[in-house]
């Protein structure tokens, strides 16, 4: 269950978000999923155009999904994950896991590191190990 982290998306017939005052109602879930897709795409060195070609979508659609502007169907997400060479379970891993308002630092670290390239992840990990060495002295 996604609890408070899943906000309803109100869409008009042309799929543009409905505005309440100046605030757009967007799905946190769609934004997080889109960011994950972008993270995996960039970590694999793919452009939006290349991912679109591999998955059978238009580059504009890929950009909209990555920004959380489109609620992709499960079928669309499956095609994108296949084009990225990752399983749906990996793409959805820990998504919606934070059910309370308390900060989940391990989950935040996971999301932060997922957004980095493999090389950046290795550097960050090395830095963390060095910090941990000093902490234990």
C-alpha cells in the first residue's frame, strides 16, 4: 500500500494536469518512478532518444514519464524496463516502502546512490568507508 505517498492525479481529457490555484496535483509515485527510470537510463549512458527507440516510444513521452508528467501504464513501464535491461521488480524495488512520516535514511541513501553513475557510486562508497574509519578511531 502506498499510503500518504501516493497522491491522486487529476487529469483533463487532454492529459494535462488540473490546477487548483497555482498548485498542480501530481503523483509522487509517478515522479519517483520517473526519476528511477532517468537514473537507470543515464547510468547506462542512454539518451532519451535511444531509450525511446529501444522501447518503441516517442522521446517526448520518455521525457514526460521521467518528469512524472505522465502516468505510464504497466505495459509501458515493462517495455521501458526491458529496454533498460532491468526487471520490473528492480525498478519498483523499495518504491512506496516509506509508510510513515519519519525519515527513512537508508531509503534516502538508496535513492541518492541510484541516481549516480557506477563510478560515482564507487567514489561515494570509498568516501563513506574512509569517514567510517575516522569515526572508529
